[in-house]
C-alpha cells in the first residue's frame, strides 16, 4: 500500500490534516516531524493544534518549512551544512549582474533592470535542475537577429557568472536550496528515520521537493499528503490534462514519485466525509475547469447537485474602488458572527491595500500578508525622494515631495518644518521655476519681497534651504560629475537622509524604526557590502539603480492584526481554512497572470532546455483558485475597470464557471445581493439630506458698497463674460494658486515679447529707426528671454517666432514713422464714470495702452499688442472685448497724462504670432476695408457702455451669476468648481440670465 495520501479540495486542509495526524500517529505525534510548504503554514498548523487543545498542555510535533529552507531552519542533517557552498546574497548577485550587463554597452538604468530579469532566469534554471551550460546550445543560427542578441546576454550567466561564483566559492540561492534539499533527501534515503515524517501541502512544482516527497513516501514511517488531488476526474480527462489545468502539477508530481493515481488514498476515512454541498461544488468546478479538449461537454452537461451553489456569490463592481469597498463591507459584516474567520485572497496588490485601508475606518487592522516592496514603503520612498531631489537639481515638485514627507524633520520642532514648507510652496515654488538648484532657490528667496510669507517666515525658509544645501552638498558634488563610485554616492545619500530625518536632538532613529525601517536598515547594510561590485557608475543612473534594488526587498508587517481577518496573496493562501473566503481581482492578466516566457527565451527554447511551459504557472494558480473556492462560503469578485480606469476581462476560470451555470440556467442563483451595491454607493454619501439634492445656479448679490469702485479694462471683460468669476476674484478676493513648477505659457510668451518691444520703443520713440534696428530689437529680446533660463527648451521653441516678429515689426514701424511724430509705450490712463447714487464716489476705469502714436498732424492712434488669437471686430464693438474701446474712451476724455485734446485717428490691434505671416494689423472700426464707424464714434459708444455698466454695478438686484451667456463665457478658468458648474449646468437658468449685456 502506498504512503501517498490526499486531502480532497472539499475538505478543509489544516483541520483534516490534524485530525488525521492524531488518528494515525497517536502517542507518536509529539515525536513526529511535519514538513509544510511555508512558515505561514507552520504557524497556521501550530495555532490549529493549540485551538483544539482548548487550553490543555500538549506536546506539539516538530513543524518545519521546506519551501523556505535554510541551514538554521532545516536541521534534518546538521552534518550536511559543512558540505554546502555559501549562497550569494540576492543584492550582491543583482549588483554583480548589473556590472556584467553594463559592460555590454548598456546604460546602468537598462543594465539593472535586465540584471533583475537574468536573476529570475538563473533561479528558474536552478529550480528545474537545468545546467547553465546548456544555454549556449539553445539559440540556432537561423533565428531572428534579436534572439541572437539575447545570446550575448545569456553568455553572461552561461560563462561569466559561473566562473565568478566559482571564484567566490558561492552558489545561487536556488542552487543552494536544491543542494540542501538533495542532502536531506539522501540522508532520509540512506538513514530512514525511526520517528514519523509527514510532508503535507506541497504540490511538488520544485523538482528537488518532488524528489524529497518520493523518498519520504518510500520510508516505512513516512507519509506524503497532497493538497486537493482529484481522485474522481475521468481517466480520459486525467491523461489529457494540459499545463494550465489545476491537476497538471499534481499529475507531474505523481509521475516523479512513480505512484499511480489509483494508489493514492484519502487522508481521512470515508465515514468522515464533508457536507454534501461541498462535494457538489467540487463537481461544478471540475466541470467548469475540465480540459479544453472536452469543453464541448458543457453544452450537454447538467448540473444535478441542488446544493452546488450553496454559499457561492458572484460580485461584479464598476471599478476597483467599488470592489474594494464592497469587499470591506462584506468582511465587516462577517465579523458580526462570533468566531467566524474571513480571508480575502487576491493577486491584485492595489486591491489588497485598498481593502485594508477601507477596513481601518472600523478599526480593523488587516495588513496585506504579501507585504509591500521596500521602494513603496515610507522610508524607502523617502530615500528615493532624497536621491531624485538632488539628481534633478531641487526641482520644485521633487523638493516639496521630500520636505513634506512625514519622515522629514530636519532638526526642527515637530510640525515646524511642515509650516515652513507650506509657506515656501506658496511664496517661491508656485509659478515658473526659479533658477536651477538649491543655490538658485536661496538667491530667489533672498530677493523675494515678503507677500505670501512674512519676513520672519521668509528668513526661516532661507535658513531651511541653506541647511539643506549644506547637507546635500557632498551628494550634489558627486551628482554633478558624470561618473562616481556607487559606494560614495550611497554614503553621501545616507548622510543626507539621516539629517533630514533627525529630530531636534539630531537623532535619526525614526528612519530605521518599525518594520519598514528595520528592513531598510538590513537592506542598506547588505548594499554597502555589495556596493563595490557596481564600481563606478553613471551618476544619473543612481536613483534608478537604487529603486530597482529596493524593489527586490519586501516589507512584511509584524503588528498584530485582527485575529479573524486575513488578506492573502496567491502563495500565502495555500492551506487557508477560513469560513468565508473572498476571492478578489478575478480578472484576466491579474489572476491568473498572463503566460509569459520572459525576455530571454521563447517557447521552443524553453522546451529545448527542459523548462516547463509558461502555462504551468497558470495551472498552479488554477489549483490555488479551486482550493480557495472550496471554502464553506465564497465570494467571487471582480471589477469592470482596473485602477487606471481601463476595461477588464473576467478571469478565464470565472468565464468558464459562468458559462456552465448559464448553460444550466442557474447563473442568477449566485448573483450578489443588491444591498451590498447600495451600501457601497451610500456609505460615504451625505447623511440627513435627499440625494442627489438638486441645486440652482448660484446668483450672489453682494452689497453695493462691497463691490469694487476701481476697474481695469481686463476686469470689465471678466465681468461681462463670467460675473461669478469676477465676484469670486474681485469681491471675495479668492485667487487660484499658480501651479507648482509651471511651464511658461501664452501669458509668459506675451510678457517677454511685450517687454522687448516696450524697451525697444523707449529707446527709439521718435524719428526714423537706425539701420540695425532689427538686430537691436533681437538683442533686447535676448535679455527679456533670459527670464526663461530655467526653461531653456521653451525659449528655444519661442525664439524663432520672436525673430520673425522682430523682422515684421521693424518693417511696419519704419513705414509708420513717416506720419508719426512720437510713439509712447505702456501708458496708463483712467476715466471716472459718475455714480448714479449721490452717496457713492464715481467708478474709476483704468487701462494700460500698449502703444499710443502721436501723429504729426496732431491726431493720436492707439494700438494693442496680441500674441494670441485676436478678438473679433464684433466682440470689440459690442463690449465683449472692451480693452481697446475703453482705452479709446479714456483718450477721448483726456485720461492719459500729457495727451490732452487730441483727436482719435485710428484704433489698431497688432497680432504678433510669429507664424506666416509673422504679424498683422487689424482696425476694428473697419469691415471688408470699409469704415463702419470712426475711432471717435467707437470711443463714444464705449463711454455710453461704461455708463450703463456703472448703473448695472450699482443696482442692488444685480446678481453675479456664473456664465449668463455660455456662448461667450470662458471655460476651465479655475473657478468652475466654486460655482459648482457640473451640478447645474444645462439644467438651470437664473431669473435674470435672459437680459442683455449692460
């Protein structure tokens, strides 16, 4: 009789294993050695033993993990330790491979990522017992050139890597594990133990483990207990199993063990069978996941088990946020039942973290057992931010991200640095980027006029920046050189990071605290040992190399979580025995992951080497899915959109299951209760009001005395086009913050061009222009464009346009100088419109004219420069673009200093775009070269318009409603959210919105 057993999927593995151990071993239980696949499995079995003892003293068997074997853990043969080579540390392996790959002519950023892929291939080769030397025979000459290129990198691990390991007397980690398991296997074969040895829960996907199971099962006191071997599957289907089937790995294991499936028996006696419902569910899953060759049987199959769907629910959410919230609600609901254990099993780490975050609102701690990559942990992120900040010359976003990080203290009292950094952001880091580097920021801050920040706060900002520059100087100096030793960069980087984390006493302990800090501490220690392997690197690659190296490390929480809630990954979920299992993220490409042969080998190459097909990983994932789906209650969950909002496809297993149920007309039986969708959508909805609550368009009517009495011409355009924006900006004094590190846009382009022309005309206000006028204008332009030094690429794009504008402008100016005596530039003027209310002062209307030409005949012309799209003549004449008409009205009333009593000869718009043509001059009083009105008439109309506007402003019933005329209103102005535009636009019209413009 065979010593190979199975615990069917319809039985809870751990309780069934313990019950069988107690029945079979009796008094020998305490002397037994139980081999399990992982430390988590050992802990779960230990806890189950103790729970069953109900407080009574008992001697436990020895529980030992095999999948995480190490000399200090697997002490089956202490003497074997002296015969094994030392395993190379993963970080040391990655740094050495990076150096070898970089030697092939790649950048270090490329090299470190390719090195990580080579390390995975090394592990796979070692795991499958494939000699590295066989790689040279796997790429035939007739294959495509890119595969021949792959061979060049495969030579690294086929030739250079083994020689390097031999010189160090080390082996790869996977090879070390194989050697250890082989030593244990030989020990058991040559010296069979006198105590019971039970290997349980392993699927034998690692050949060395499979050989160990074979030897254990062959000993007199050994037993191998396989998880979820299907003894009921048809023989024809059994022989047709493909790599993607849940039973394929177990069939392969039985082949290595030389045990026919017929010789495998259940671990528990038949009289201890589980409930009928679980047997029927297993039949359903067997039917749904049957080999593709026999899937046509779905059409004629009948799901006879009435209890097959008992305890099964299918939940489909709209997006990942909704899925996370619904899963959290289900977990919270399940905890209302005493002693009920709940497990969320998912391969989607985004989903796992979001569910954990949602559970925290109820005080439920349930950390993701799969852990968090070190580079995504708080101290890891902090270290990377410090590296990027220096590498990118203190770019504002990088600088703020670093200084706002919770670990950043910089020796300040608690909360003080945060206050200073907020002031720094508002006062000097919003808008265009100052000069590059910390020194440039310090100079900019010193020259800054206190506005957003008081003088004391500004001094505190300067002090922080100066301290940061001092401590960043060593790393900054290294980064400025093209190459540097990695170990020197790491030392300088670490010194900066510790200073930033140090408290008032200079203690940087917080950086190394908690699980993530301790993991970072070990990582840094190992990295210092491995750093010499990298040698001299390109300094620009340092942050990328560090990020990849950190990404290889995992931070696992050690804080005690809720005793009845677990969030598990695929590997961690093996041997799970929760009462309710929620299987989340069941989308194709997530669970299972796509079959990927990797960047180095195609399918034929893998077959030549003897590596398993990539689909085998899908089969193993399918087995994990089935084992979890056999819990007493399960919820199969997915979302129609992923975290990026992209559409998703259901997992192949879910698609097969729903196809079977649909064919049997029973799909509706597992549809989720609508109450969960309702709870999900309403949990954060406002309480105590009808929702959605309809609102009307806001129509504020501020007191007349609160309304401005001084208006610039640009304010009038704002008032006409969107009164609510004017109300928020000019009356409530709400200003939208400039973007951080904003790129120069149309406004800045207009400013530099206006500034250049203004200076040019001030130098040459009268008479004919010099022969080299164009060169002089360009020289002035270079000075004004120097303000864009922090954005040289923008300046490069705009400069050719300015050159074309300069040539066109000088030509026009020469022609006009024949009738112009003097050109005035950037002249401010104003006009006062008397108030209709005798108790109020008049309203002052101000404007700045870009150019005023004093003609030799005594008449004047007003011009306005536009570097963007010119307003239409209709908008100008009707007041929708009032700038030029208002300037004319001011000139007509003598509102410009030193220009009194002259007649208006012409109003012009100067389009300065630098295209083809480079510029144009438009007269808004003309249409199709015919005069519609004179400039003086337009100025008179503007005066009348201003008087009506004054009455409109002073009317207490005037409301400042948003976009009263949508066809002329600006959209995306930064004030739409204040007006709650999305809640009423298109559904509501205010009572006074149908009137004419003032």
